[in-house]
C-alpha cells in the first residue's frame, strides 16, 4: 500500500511540475508580447487545462514565477517554475 501511495505522490509531483513549467512559459509569453492577455490569467488557464491549480503567480520585470499545485489525497504537490528572457 505504501508503494502505491509513493507512486501516486510521484505522479502528482510530475503533473505539478509540467503544469508549472507550461504556466510560467505562458505568462512569460504574455510579458514579452508573444501572447495576448494578462500573464497571470494565462498562467491560471494553462495550469487549469493541465489539471492543476495555480498556487501563486508573481511577475518581476519580464520574468514570471508560477507555482502549480496538484492534490494528493490530504496533501498537495506543489512546484514553482520561472520563465523569462535568457540572460
């Protein structure tokens, strides 16, 4: 039973990571003018479409920092990703 629980947690963590990456990229696209709309609204839409929640969205210049969350039973998997111009 513990192995199933650990496997479920690992899957939720991977889903949260993928959602955070995609949401941060969407927000950065809005910041740089490649996508229309509010950066955090786009991050929310992408996280939701990925089956995750948006825990946080912060903008600093042209950099977006996004936290995506996925429930794992009574706990929550949470991953933060950032995206912006190279440099």
